[in-house]
C-alpha cells in the first residue's frame, strides 16, 4: 500500500504562487501572439490592397501602349511619289528591268528637283532613260558619267560643298546636278527642243534626233501613267 503524503503549508503557498505566475505568463504570451498575428494580417491586407490598386493602372498602361496607333507618315515627305510618278515608275521598272526599290530614290529626286526648278519630272526621267538606260555607273568615251551623263569637269560647281568629284556616280547627286544642267540648257537656248539638243551635245543636228528621242520617251511615260489611272 502507498502511504498518503500531506504537503506542508509553506510548500502549498509556493505552489500556488507558481501556478498564478504561470497563468499570468501564459495569458501575456497569448496576448502577444494575438497582437503579432493581427499585425501580420494587417500588413498582408495592406500589401494586397496596394497590389490591387496598382493593377488597374498597369493594365490600363499596357492597353494604352498596345492600342495607341502609330503616327501615319506625312504625305509631304520628299520620298512620297505622286500618282503620276508612281505610274511612270512601274513602266520604267518593266521596260528597263530595274527593281522598284532601286528606282524609288531616283524618281523621288526627280520629283523634288523638278518642283524646285519648275521642270517636268517626267522630262528628267525621259532624259535618264535615253542617256543611260537607268544604269547609274554608265560612262561615255567623252567622260560623261551617271544616270544623266553629266561631264564632271564642266559642272563641279553644281556639286554640294562636301561632295567629292566621284559623287557624279551617285544616283541622287547625278539627278540633282543633271536636272540643273538641263534647266540651264533650256533657258539658255530659249526652248525645250533646242535645250535638249544642247544637253545631248547635238546642237548641230538639223533633224533634232536627240530631242525627238527624249520627247518620244516622255510620251510613253505619259501614256503609262494614263493607263494606270484608267485601270
């Protein structure tokens, strides 16, 4: 049999104090835990709200970036060919077997310089066809070079300041200079046919074969543009 043991009053008092202290400690720990849990929950809610409020802005920005249309190219740019020149370009591409990409800067330059000099750009294109067949590296035994067969030693003054003499083989530069030479020839001789004859070095030809050849080519260009408009 086990003998029953009775605790002394002093031990009972100590046990009671320890029990009370333990209860208070557990209550305090419970309160701390509750406060920590509430703090974490509050922080989570704040972060969640921030993300939700930021999402519509980001979404709207993304939609705006996708839906914002690109600015259309200006129709006034020098490279934008008018319908007449586009029709002529298609004709020249087929007739001379030159790609439209290679012809584009040539036609754009003819259109721009023609407007500047009050010269029909199709006349410039016709001269190019007769002189070089749209070969930018064409050179004659007399030293004429490029698309419009300009003789460099006579027209160095017409080059841009920064350009080298070899620039006459550049298609754009050659057309810019050649068109000015053509305009001067027409003005100096008082008329289109006489000006063309001088430009082609055929002033003494009574049959005016050079000017007739250029004007015939220009007429074919005009007919090509008319066919394009009616189709």
